[in-house]
């Protein structure tokens, strides 16, 4: 909601995709399923771009189990290291113009390996990652089709409290229910 409100072109593309999915459903009582959210390629990229720009978690820790060298530094066994997602996800080497919300970064093969890890990685990677994306896409579908919204604090900051991110003032918005389902714009 935060990023779509600021990016009308992304909003329009995501809405168009959701209306196409909506047309595939028999009637408006038919619930979305796993296959439907897999078809939401553009919206999924927008969810990923949200997780890049504002990863829910600031990062995560790892125990060093043997000495290793990194960028000229020796990191000894027994140390605890912190992988900062907010830093990695904004590295201009991998994400040109990193403060721009741009879902197209995830098209094709997407970002370089190990530069986008909002759900961690390796054997301890978040087991809820696909479920979380699925839930976000179902929410996005219903929100886009039924409501419009605008931010009440246009430049509200995203802050981290206890390592969890969120808009500083809880994202106050003006939410309006649509009178009619929007039509797909053929252009
Ligand atoms: C946007 C939503 C979510 C984000 C950004 C997120 C992120 C993360 C991250 C960064 C980790 C640490 C991974 C690592 O150390 O490599 C983690 C672990 C975990 N997450 Fe999530 N998570 C999300 C949603 C969920 C959901 C919906 C569930 C369950 C249904 C879940 C269950 C877990 C569990 C059980 C672990 C611990 C895994 C382990 O230590 O083996 N998460 N999550």
C-alpha cells in the first residue's frame, strides 16, 4: 500500500493484472488459489520490490563456524555476524538507482544470486516465504479491485523498531471503496 500509493504506473499495471485474474474466476464468490497467485507475475515482482526496499527484518545473524577472509578482513571462528538486508538490498552495484521502486528489477532472472534475501537463506531460510507472498498477493488482489487509497502523510518514513520495519506513523491513509469494479484498460 505504501509503495503503490507513490507509484501510479506500478499501481495501474498491478490493477490491470489483477483484473485479468479476476476475469478468469467464475464468479466473485470463487476464492483465489495457489495457481492464481502464481499467475500474478507483475504483482509478485511488486511484492518482491517492496521486500527489497523495506525488508520486514533488518537482517539476520549467523555464527561463524570456521575462520574465513572477507574483503581483506579475517573473521574468526566463534564470532557472530549480522547480515544487513537494508544495506545489501540498496547496493547500487546490484540495484542501480536503489531508491527507485521498480518491480521490473525482478523480471527475467531477477537480481544476482544472494543479493536479495528478505527471507534469509540456506537451511534456516524462512519456511513461510511462499505463504507470505501468497497472502500478500491475495490481499493485493482484493485491495486493488475493491478500493482506492492515498497516503495522508506523503513522505512518511519507513523505520525499524526492534529490527522490524514499518511506516513511522502506521501508514494513515484515505481508503475509499469503489462503487464499481474497474474495467480493464485495453491500451
Ligand atoms: C513477509 C513475511 C516474512 C518475512 C520477511 C520473514 C523473514 C524471515 C527471516 C529473515 C528469517 C530468518 C532466516 C534465516 O536466518 O536465514 C525467518 C525465519 C523464520 N520464519 Fe519467516 N518471514 C516471514 C513470514 C513468515 C511466515 C508467514 C511464517 C510461518 C507461516 C514464517 C516462519 C518462519 C520460521 C519458523 C523461521 C525460522 C526458521 C529456522 O530457523 O529454521 N515466516 N523469517
